[in-house]
C-alpha cells in the first residue's frame, strides 16, 4: 500500500509464539520525534494471506496490553493515545505488519514486535 510502513518477521521452530505488536506514532512525542503519524492502525498478516490475523486502531491502554508491554520492557505509551497494539499467538511461519494512517494520513511511526515467550 502507498503511504504504509511494513515490517516482516519469521517465527521458526515448532511451537507457537505470543507476541506484542505495536505501531507507535503519538507515543513518540516524548522522545522528540518530529512529524508523527497522528493515528496509526496496524494489521498482522501471514505470508500471502488476504485478510489480517489481527488488527487494531487506538489501543486504549488495556490492562492486558500494558502488562505485556511491561513484561517485554517496552517504553510506556499514553493510555488514551491513538497508538495501536495487539497481542497475538502465532505458529511458525512468515508474517508482516502493515501500518497505515487512519484517513490515509502520513507521518513518522515505529513498528515494534516483542517476543513474550523468549
């Protein structure tokens, strides 16, 4: 997609992996990043899959996501922020995370993928 950020990753081995996936735009403001993507949304896709396995817009600071971020050592993002985050459990395979701006907006964003089962 035009004006999209994409990150790929591979899960090797035989077991599933629990992951925290985040698309951070507004949450980077405190780190001095300019020109932020005001409202990122993310979608996690398996290789060659037409539909997303998981998606999110506006993470809402849920207790489960905050606990996962703390366990992963991720930096804090505001609870009411418009950053996006999901928890997924995936089998071995090839995946991508697609980040776009709501309303086709653009700006700087960060994609993070944390392995919660190291």
